[in-house]
């Protein structure tokens, strides 16, 4: 269908038809410049792009690498003393030795377990609440205002209460992570469900989908973009909640290593722990981003200019 | 293709009000099996409401409506599920486990053989609308409801889509109710053109011309003037 249109539109002069930017030739008075002008301009534009535009991954790595270099320079020149912040080299060496003696892997395993359990519990609760509130009007009335009320509580501030309720072992830590995760999952999935195009739901009904069919084929796929935003947000919150939780009475885990290091001014260990938190969080984010790219490949959306 | 024993649509004394304001007010309508009926009317005259009632989307109505169980709708916007591939969109909602071959047959028919497995986002407006037609026809409806399906298409694509609908109607023999703003389109396609006004069918003309109909046919020109007059638009003096 569109091919027919194109053939009609492209009937005018061949030099205009050959250029895909009609503004360039038409802006010039006819016969004023050399006939090859539009082509030359196009080619020089492309050449400029090749010469100056580095591949995007390289461009994106530029900022962090420059920061690292600055840190190294400040340490090497003695502006940054090791008591304030250890040099990148020292931190790197410390990280290697902590990995070699198993200290870091053990801590990661302990902390990772907390995140996995807390995130799992929070995700299940958040998803269940969002489904009830999103799919049923009665559920919305019962659940949404209640969740909204709890949302206003500063969840980090609940640590003392959690210690009274759950003791000082793993339970309060996992509970805090679960609580932090529940809200982003709930709000994004709920908004995602309610944001599904009513016209598509109507079309689904006309096509003969029943209630469950509508949920499965229309509502949930439609809510997926929102749910994935919630997932990403929730994972970030989970690692943040872990950091808070591990400041309290941890006898193992990354937070314990950090608290210990604080006693002896081991800034290198603290930085290793911070970087470990960051890397683990980044890894989670990367996985979700890849999953998002795959799961939302159907979506026609703006991808940036 | 489909054998029908009862009239496709029989409506008596249909009423529908929004906030006590009647939109449809005692409407009667019959559509014979296999008949192509076009419904014209000014914006807000209730023609889309009538179509929604026939589609089963509006059930809070007064009066009597008899219609076949197998109905299908093509909306003005194609309303394809963006997260389902084209063929999955076509068979969505069919009972059982319909396969891709079934969708393929109907996609071939609307001229989209090569687009079976693509995402809807890659389709042009005309292509998406044809998928929507295939999705309606795969249900082998006795009554096909078309709600301004060409309204959002450009002029050329629209002509092609109109011809496609005419061909599909000939091949499938289902009754069609086409809601449209376009008098010419109604006259080219329909056996009967209805004008809705004041909540009822206010006027109706039969178009007894062989198909395909030339746009400039004197009968069509005369009918066009008559219908436009009924819609409140008088032809400018030449």
C-alpha cells in the first residue's frame, strides 16, 4: 500500500527524488549551486560522524575511567592520605587478597542470601497485593489505601521495631529487605495494570476472551512494562535495605566486614565492601535490563536520539 | 459460505440513554443475512452506540435485539495487542488451541502473507487494519461490524481497503453493518444506506447497482446529494 504512495510522491525531478532529505535541495534556488551539492553535504556529514563519534560503549566508559584516574592521581600525589581513602591500587590488592582467603566470597554468600530471601518474600507480597488491587475494584478499595498508609512509614525507621519482633539474627534483616521491596513492586505493577489501554481490553472482550483470558492475554502483558520498572526499582531498594540491615548487629556478611574495618581505619576494606555492594547491585540491574529488552521487544517506543 | 436461517439482525424499539439523555430512542432495524448495510449519521447521533450494542459491549438497553451469535468487529483503530505477533492477534480468543496455519489462511486472504510472525509495531496503518479484518473474519461471523475502519487511513490506502472489504464480503457472504462518515464509501459498498438521526433510523436508500460501482455513476451522484442533504449539508451551487 505504501509503495504506491511513494511512487506518486517521487515523480518530481530525479535529483530531488534521489535525496531522502527534501529540505536540502528545495532550500536552494534551482541551479544556484553545483548539481552534486546535496550529495557532497550528505557525505561530509557521514564523514564527520565517523571521525568524531566514538562507539557508544567507549563514550559511556569515559566518565567513570576519568574519575578513577583522578582518584589515582590524588592518592599518588599524597593529597588523599590512606586514612581518608586508600588508593585504587591498594583497594584492588586488598580485594584480591580478600577473595583469595575466602573472606569476601563468604560475606557475599551471606549477604546474597539475605537479599534473595528478602526480595523473594517482598516480591511475592507486592505482586499479590497489586494483583488483588489492580484486578478487582473491591481489592482496590481494601488494599490500595492500606498500602498507601504503610508506604508513608519510613521503612528504615522500623529497624528497632523489627529487632524487638524478630531478634537480632537473620530475620529482621530479611524482613527489612522484604518491606523495602514490597512497595516498588506493588505500586508499579498496580499502576501498570490500571494503565492498560481500555480499548484493548474491550477488543479482547469482543474477541471472546473470558475474565481469565483477558487477564492473561491483555492485562498482564500490558502491565509488564510497569512491572519491570518496579522490579528494577525493587532490586535497587533491596541492596539499599541490605546495607541498612547489615549495620545492625551483623556477625557476618558484607556489612559486618565494613563495620569491622571501621574500627581499624581500614579504608581499603570499606571501599572494597562498597564496591562489592555496587557491583552486585549493578549485576542485578544488568540482568533486569537484559530481560526487559527481551521481554519488551514488541514495544514501539522512543529509544533516544 | 455460511448458511443462515433467521434474519441476521432484528431490532425493535431499541432505547439507550446516557445519564437520562436518550441516544437511541425507539430504533427499529432489520438486516437480511448477507446484506451489506452502511450507517451514516452526524457525530454523536448514536451510530457508534448502536454498533457497540450489536457488538455486545453495551448491555444496559431497552427494547428487543435479535442477532446472530457469531459476530465480529473491526474498530476504527485496529486495536491489535502489541505484545502478540500478528498471527497470535488473529486467532486470539478463538476456542481451543488455534494454530498458525489457520491465521495464515486469513492473512493470505487480506494480502499479508509475509507478515504472519512480525510484531504489530512494524505494520503500517493500512496493514494493521487488514490484520484487524483478518482477525474478524477468522471467526467466520454471520454479522461483521465495521466501526469506521477506514477513518484513519490515507486516501489511497482507504480505496484499497474498501475494495478489500468488498471482496471479502463477496467471498464470505456475511451480513455487514458499516458505520461511516463517508457518504461515497457507503454508496460504493452497501446494498442499503441508512441515516441515523434523533435516535432512530431517519432515512434509508437502497443502492441497486452492480458492483464494482464507478464513483461518477449518475445514480450514485444523485443519491449522494440526497444523503448529504439528509445529513444537513447542501451541495454548493455550481
